[in-house]
C-alpha cells in the first residue's frame, strides 16, 4: 500500500498537498497514496494533519490501520453529507431496515397495492402455446 517503500520517488497525497518531500518514514504514506488525494483532503479538512499524526503516535501499531480506515471513512462521509455525517447515514439505513421489517408482515397488501398500480392487460400478456398460438387464435 505504501508507494515509497516500493522504491518510487512519488510523494504520497499528504506530502504532495503540503509540498514536502515524501520519505520512506512518512507515517501517512501507507494510508494516502497519490491516487487517494481526495480522501486526504477530506481528512485534512475534518481532523487536520497535526491531529492525525498525534493520534498515530499514541495508538498501538496493530490498531493504526483500523483507526485510519475509520477516520478516512468518517471524513469521506462527512464530505458527502456535511450536516449529519455518519449519524445521518446510520439513521437512514435504520429507517430502511425498519420499513423492510414492517413490510414483511404486510406483504399481501403490498402485493395488492403493486398490482393495482401496475395493471396488466391479460390478453397482451397471455402466454403462447407450444405451437405459438395465443388464446385469441383458438
């Protein structure tokens, strides 16, 4: 995931944004390769580089990937839904689940409602016999 450790001289999205030379020791390079610049900008706007670096220094190495995945996700959602962010998305999904669960109990009436809204012309949709004849031909 880290471009700099593969021997490339390209800067990560963080270093490019800050106009710095990206070194092999860059702590943000594994999480923000050059093709993830939009994600970096979202993280930078919401949390700031200084906070992210402090956070990465404080947490254990085995938890860094999970923490950064969460931070990147939250930042991208906040950029897409600036007012409610992740909480708004969670609420929308919970409402959909509740509607789906309630819909299972009332499935026959939902089917009747659908059929009423989308009436079929039975003669046009009548199945053909194996000879290619319809009911009108008989």
